C-alpha cells in the first residue's frame, strides 16, 4: 500500500529543502565576498604598490646608467692619458685599442619574466630606452691672441646619449660629450663628471689653460629593452698644440638651448675656482640671453697683466685633440 505523506511530513520536507538552499546560497555569497576582497586587494596593490616598486626600480636603474657613463668616461680617458714607449723610448698613444662597455636599456634587462599573466600583472612594467650617437651641431671654439695674430680653432663635439622611457619616474637623458658626463631632465641640465678643461693660476703670474677636445666618429641608434655593447676605438691623438704663450684665451661652446648654456657656464666657473683663478679681473664669463637658440657660453681668460708685449704674455694655452671611433652592437641574451 502506498504511503501518502501527511501535512506534518510535507512541512518537514519543505523546511529541510529551504535549509539546504540557504546553505548553498550562503556558500555562493561567501565565495563572491571572498572574490571581491581579493579583487579589491589586487586593485589596491596595482594602484599603490606597483607604481612605488616601479619607481624605485627605475631610480635604481638610472643611477646604474650614471655609473656606466662614468666608467665609460674613465675607460676612454685611459687610452689617451696612458702612453707606451716606442723603440726610441718616446711616448706614443694607445691608438687602435678598442674598449667595450655594456649598457642595459631599461629595467627589463632583456629578460622575459615567467609566472603567467596573473603574476605579470602584479609586477611593474619594464621600462625601455634609446641609446644613440648624435651630432647635433654642438661646437667648441678656442681662440687666442699673441698680440699680433689671432688664432681660432673649432671642434665638433658629438655625444653618446641614453634617453630613458620610464613608466613610473621622470624622463632623464644621460650623455657623454667632450669627455664629460651630463644629465638633462625637465628641471634643467647638470654636469655629473666635468670635461677635461683646466684653468690654473701659478703664483699670480701665469694662467695655464689646458683643454682636451674629444670628438667622436660613429653613428646609429638602438632602442628597446636589453643590453647594448658600445665599442670605442682611439683613432688618433694629434700632436699637442702648445704650450703657447698668449695674451688671452677665449673658450666658448655652441649648444642647443639656454639651460645647457647655463650648465657650461657653471663648468667654466668651476674650472676657474678649482685652478685658483679667483681674481675676477683675470677673466670674464657669460652666456647668451634666454630665448636664443642655439645658445652660447664662454670664458675669456685675460691673465694677471693683460699686456701683449713680448715679455708679458701671461696666459699659456695647451690643446690635446683626441678622436674616437664608436660603434653600437646588440648583445644576444638567453645564450646557454
């Protein structure tokens, strides 16, 4: 005989069904709430933590770029400063020697991060950069007078430039030019390592001016993310010009903008101060007015006496021209 459920049994069944549905609904709500907490935490991480980490990585990397340019400058200087002895014990430059320096373009270093899309989203986006050889028309002019004749020499001063493409920090442009290391950014330009310009006073009698015009011969540009090798070869060291006893010497640079001219003006003033040329009647410095492009900065060294008689030429000038050949090469990554 079939048993027909009573009203009491029907009520109990309905109660158990409702409880099961409520339990299932509670699990769904809990999962949704947990997912919401996870999504909120990820959003906060991506909005606040990742930019901070990315900024720190890019600041650290740009400091490394500064150090690499400093190492590059020291390496190139070693080629013309050091000398070998020939068979007659005369000093000869290390011409023909090639030095290599590696630069990393951006914070990624050319490596591919693993871990899937989820973990990639939790890390800062790797930055990139462009390393290039530039001949933008910058010019170094050296003029002097011995009383009867004036002599003027011009040197084109090219640059090797690292232009950042940062994602979380300000854009910076490091470059090597005329034996110095410079930094340009939105707030202006600054000298990280001074170029080889020396102005030294001796016993308030003579001002010695020594300049090493360093020119670069090359070309090309490499951009992206990864390591780049810069090969530099000393082509020639021309015979030194001087020392010449002169009445005055004028050193000037032609540069793209007013901010760069201000930086070069500071370089000249630092050279005067470092060399003890503190009497302002012995020199004059200046820059072209703002808004003029290209801009000019100069230092005019007159010497303690400023008399062009044969016995009182109290400025002594020496010039050591140096030329390098520069090439860029990609470095293959992932080699085992």
